């Protein structure tokens, strides 16, 4: 029987070193697959001011034992209790261990706790494993005109929302 490592522990961002890990994890994949945009830099450079302060959260997955940050996901607060799932990343060495699935589930639970009326996300077809995770979690595809925000990332060619019955 194969040895299964204990699951990562998921908790909210709490320190500057957490913020640095959040930035590094996201800069790695965004720079590798896309172009880091000014909006990315602003959010990644100041998660306490840009995400936590306005009512959102950043959740981090830490290795059991070492506490090393191996994954992250953000909940961005928008007006009218709308939240956006964003900036999900899992360190390449930690992929394939269910960390992304744990992060998405924890983010949905956290959005509920924050009183989310709507939960949406934008992703890209280059990120097929992430799209699969979101679909498994109950997100459904929506068209750009159904987005609850204007001026959204051009690289997001797949838009999704968690139906209200799945948020309960």
C-alpha cells in the first residue's frame, strides 16, 4: 500500500512571510503561462490591503509538519456580497496530492462564512486541471455578460459561478 502524506493544513494569511509565499506561488505560474499584469502585481504585492482589508481572505495550504506554504487561493470581496475566487496556486512539487481540491473547498466554506451572495471566478483553458477542480466543486460556466463585475482579466476565457444552491 503506498504511503500517503498527511493532508496540508489550510489557514488564513497571517504574516508578511505568508504574503511573500502567496506572491511567489502566483508569480511563478502567471509568468510561466501568461504575462504578469499591473492588476496582478497590485494584488500580489499587497494582499492585506487589497484582499483582506476590503473584506476578503487569502487561504494558504501548509505542509503538515514543516508548515511550508505549498498552495494558496484568494477570495476577493466585491460590492453586494459578491466574492471572486482568484489566485489559486499549488507549488509544482506539491501538485497531484489533492491540495488544490482542499483549497477550493476551504474557499467555498470561507465565502459562505463571509456571507457571499455570489461566488464567481475567471480562468483559462490552459489551466485544465484547475477547470476540472472548479467543475467538481459545482461551478458552472457563465458568459461574460453574466459577470458581476466590469473590466475583468482578458486572459480569463472561461468564466464560472457557483450556483446559489451549491453555496449552502
